[in-house]
């Protein structure tokens, strides 16, 4: 079955001792524009008092992490990222930050890994995008990975 743009759902082959069994996994089809709208929604989910603090940050959408990012993060072939923050966290910016030609920090949201993880559930795509934007924004505020994970656990428990 082809989508309007000619894309077809992906099929994965899983090896078993008796040979190959074709397993059809249907992924949500979402073009870049639709995905970017979800990223915008994710940004708006950041509480306003924190959004106002966001300065000199570009939020981008890319298909998947580059080889450079994969190496930098020490990812195996089986691992991927949903998002990535690169820059100078807000708490590390000194008084001279922004003087001269300061390139913006970047938050990159990776479309393909999120779509693949969500399978055929469009609401899960929306939730994952929102959570990823919030996760990367927490890095912008200066939280390291352990702090972000603890914050996410508290948030899910409603604290």
C-alpha cells in the first residue's frame, strides 16, 4: 500500500531458526511540515516562564542523527536519539555571552526515530515529540542527563 507521496510502509525481516518470517510494521506517515507543527506544539508545552528565557536558540528538525553526532554520543548501531541539544546552557552563559557573532544553540528533533518508535500511533508521535522538546529544553537550562531523567520521573508521578 503506497501513501500519497509514493512512500510505502516498511517491512522488517526477522531471522528465526527455521528461516525468515516477514513481519509488516506500519509506521505513521507524516510529512516534514506536519512533524514541524508537532515540534511547535512541543515548544508551546514548555511553561511560558521558561520559554521567555530562551535566547539565541534554533529548534530544527532533521531525519536522524548524523554520523558525527552518533560518534560524539557513543551510540551503537542499535541506538539512536530522538533529540539533541548543542550549545552553551543558560546557567553557563557569562556576562559576555552574545557579544560579537555568537552562533545560536540548537535543539534538533529527529523525525525518523520518533516515527519508528511510535509505530502506527499518531498520538504517541505527538507525545514523544512534546517530551523530546521538553527534554532538550531542560538541557538548555543546564540540566545534565541524570537530572533530566529524575525531573521526567517526578513529572510523570505528578510532583
